[in-house]
């Protein structure tokens, strides 16, 4: 790896520290390099707070060195006024002569305009260093802006003989398939994504809380499909402790932390659901429902990654796990359980 690539990799490492904190903004890391030495660094820490470039420039002890330095950043500096001023303008004002960018920002209000503005100001701008790695880091952000929908992650646990649940005519429910280590990893993932969705049957049978308890982090927006308002108000998901969205066919008045979103259930609800999430700036969603909900996304090809946990037990009969085809991109052994991460081809 060359020295410039090493600097950009450090930007990516810094950017990752913002995971779960910056959505719907992207994760971004930035370095200030003077004569081959890092003199400042920063990352986007929290949504609505200063961007990576601001934090990196602000960390430089001797601002006079900025006029002789190179700024490395994993994503194109913004050029518009949002919750913070344009970073491209700050770079110009600081007199930084050289900027190296990992990838162009797909957001329509940026999309090359930050690069253009800096070049017009006389700054030497290079684009595309570790480009694929920079895009992969922010795959949720790129999917959101390029496909106009959230990044979709499927998640389920299955037994060694391929079942995700026992026969629901039996009385012993719910049945836990994996172990405590897997459970902590699931809660960590929840803290990193914007939302989590289950179907009516899962809410009714399992009564999950869908909150982050085994890990420290943000709570995702809980979402549940309840077409006819059949769910009991005493269920955990309707307890109003964290923000929850209910997708229903009936017009219903919102209450504290409980928002009702109307869909036309006489039509395919998946496009409506994804449009509702896109309009409300939900960057990613975990589909953690039962087989009906999971298979509906699989059959439509509407998924990006799947997290399949395999427990160390047999059910013999019950609800079959979804059949999935894709590229396995990661495997992890979790004591007596396993995790396969699969990407949609």
C-alpha cells in the first residue's frame, strides 16, 4: 500500500467510528498531511454536528501549515448549506492547496459540485483513491441516493435442520435458537442501523421489544405491519418507550412515540413501504420478521445483505428457513453458533 493509500485507509478507519451515529448522513473521515506527516484528523461524529473536514482542520495546532498541506477525505466535501456550512468553502478559506478525495458524493446537492468549486478556487483536486473501499463503507448512503430506497438487511436464525420456528400449534413459545453471544451481536447490529421491521405474526407470537439492550448505542426506529389493528396494545412494540412506526390500512391518530403510516393493502405494500422510508430519511432497515415477511423481500429481490445465524439444535419440524441465493461475504463462529453474511448479487 502506497503512502497516499495509507492516508486514505486511515480516513476510512476514522469514518467507521461514526457508525450508527451519523445517519442519514454518510460516515466520513479526514486527514491533514504536511510533508508526509499527519498534523490533523477528524471524522463526522454525530448527525447535525460538524463534518469530518471541520474537525480535522480544527485539530491542527499550527493553522499556518494548512497552506502547505494536503487534505485527504473519504467522501467529496459538501458544497451546500445544510445543518452545517459547506466544507468546500472552509477548505478554500483555509488556503489548503491540495485535496485527495476517495469518492464523489452521490447526493444530488453535492455530486461533483464540491470538487468543481475547489478546482475553480485553484486547488489541486484528485479523486478516486481507494474509491471502491470508500463506496463500500457508505453502501447504505449510496443505495439510498442512487436507488431511492433504504439499504435492506435481512436477518434470521435457523436450526441445523433448517427451521426458523417450531410448529405454532404447540404451546412452548418463543423458542430461542442461538446463544448469548449471537444475541449481543444482533443488538450491536440494531444499534448501527436506522430501523427494524417485523410482521404482525412475529409481534403477536413472540412479543419482541426490538430495542438495544445487550449493547450500548442508538435505538433503531421500531416498525411493525398491523393491517387491521389486531395487535394488542400491551405488546412491547406498542409500549411507546422508543419511536415506533405502525404500517396499517386504517387512518389513525399518532400518539407519543407511536406513528401510524397508512398503506394500500390492496396493492403490493413493499414499494409503498420503501417509499415511505425513503421520504422519511431512513437510510437502512433490518427485516427481522417471520418467513412470510422475509420471503416477500427475497422473492421481490429487494434486499442487499442477509445475516443468517445457525444455532446448534434441531427442531425436526416447524417453519422452514427462507431459501436464499447470493454471495457469502463473511463467516463468523460464535461459540456453538455460526453467522453467514450473504450479499445479493
